[in-house]
C-alpha cells in the first residue's frame, strides 16, 4: 500500500479589533485587505467584514508551515496596525454584538446571509482548519470514519471562545454552540465508500439544497477543492505554537490510522452519539474534566488521554520530524488553553476592582498580544 503524501496546510480566521475601543471593527478600511494581498498570498475575506482569513501553502514540513503561519500573522498585524486595528486569534470576541456586524460583499457570502438569516448573522466566530494530503479518495473516506474518535481530543486543546456578547458562557468553546445552529454541521455520517459519499452530495446538489460540497460544514470532511481530509472542529488558537501542536497531532493521528489499515487493522468505530458526548465535554470543559474512553467505559483525565495519544503517534511524529511539536501539547495542559487564560485574566481584573466592561477590555488586550507572540 503506497503511503499518502500527508502534506499539510493550515487555515486560520481572525477577528479585527479597534485598538482604541477594543471592539470589533464592523467595517474596516477597504485597502486593508488589498494591502495584505499585495504583501502576501493566501489572504482572503471571511463571512463578516470584521474577519480575515489566512492560509498557508501546501507543505511537506511542519516547520515550513509554522514559518508560513508566523509570516501571515505578523504581516496581517503590521497592516492592521497601520489602520489602528489588530487581529486576534480567538474564536469569539469577548463582548462584540453580532447584530452590529456586516456581511462581506462577496456573492457567496451574500447568498449565505440570505439563506441563513439570523442563524448566519450570529456567525461572529473564527476557527482553524487543517488539511492533510491523502490522494486516494477511498482512503480519505475510510480515515474520516475513524479520525472522528479523536476530534474531541483536538477540540479540547484548542478552546478559545469562553465569552459571548460580554458574558462568561461557562463553556470553553462557545463557538461550536453558535456553529451548531447551521445545517450540515457536526460529525459526518459513516460512509462505506467514496461512492456513497458522492451519492449523498449528488442528492443534495440535484435537489438544489446546496451548490456543491463546500456547503457541508462537518467537523471533518473530504475537501471539495483539494485531495485532502480537512479537520474543522477546532477553535483558532491564540498561541501560534498551540496551533502547530494540534496540527501535528492531527497529521500524525491520520498516519497512525493509515498504518493500522496497512496492517489490516482499524480503529474501532463507535456510535456517533457517543462521540458527540465527548464533543460536548470538550466544548464544555476543555481539558479540565476529561473525556470518555469508550474502550474502558469511563471518564479518563485529559492528561492521561494525551499521553496515550502521544504514545500512539510517536512513530509517526518521528517519521515527520515533529515529535517536539506533538509533545508541546503538554505545555497547553500546563498553562491552559486560550479559554482558560482569558477567563483567568477576566477574574483577576474583577478582583482588582475593574468593572466587567473594563475587565473584558483587558482580555482583548491579552488576545492582541498573544496573537503575535513568538512570531
């Protein structure tokens, strides 16, 4: 069995905030995006004008992907800074109001806004997508069926959306609660073959329900544009190296599953309802309360699960030369995810006497600084 390329590409979405008010800039200057595009490849508008998306080139090396992402973040921050703005890599803004945001002018987004109505207008959220190159279509489907088991584990490491419209939601990834309001989200179905997947897409498109497979917004999906398996469940990470660690884990997990298939084995498929329970636990608790190990039939502390994952993919991390990046996930546990750090900053500000609004402003300042740290 020929080994897939397992190339990697990373997409991130950022909010654009006004440095003075710390609120989202609902209508940034038009030349901001144009200047970013002059200086960079892989920059594009997002659904809302207060967002911007970046994408790395296709890379064989994770180190190259990190350098690309660092350059993208740094340049967007430089250009935005010239307009009194700053990008924040967080999946929700701490206090922005969704009713004040404006949809981008691109035809696709205009049509989406018309179709989704209030559900779409609430999409003041950003995410991170990781593409891994798998040329064989049948293999993409087989690995998609299996990788869903690990998606809640990756989500837990990425959480960066605890606040919504000025309130602490009590969740680590409120972004998913917002995103779940859309159709065709969540875990994908189990498919017996690529042909079965194509038939599903065909029925949806022939009925006029969607124009193409890009409107399937599952947590993981076969990309409609590239020969990749695209992981979409994660929040965008405020720390660049957290994003790289999660991307490395996803890539290595896919290769581990490929190795199992090569040895005529496979990861056990569990009911999607069970996987969704872990998805909820990751969304609610992040790395704090653990996830269910369905083989053992009990909740296991996340630190224990992470060590098991690292052991599972050690051979693959050595193959890709990214063991240090995989093991860096332990650092996320030590210092907390972005959601954990945001909540600590907010509470410390309240204890020091700040009003809630001012405390949320400190959270924005923290996000602005952390987005460009270690670049």
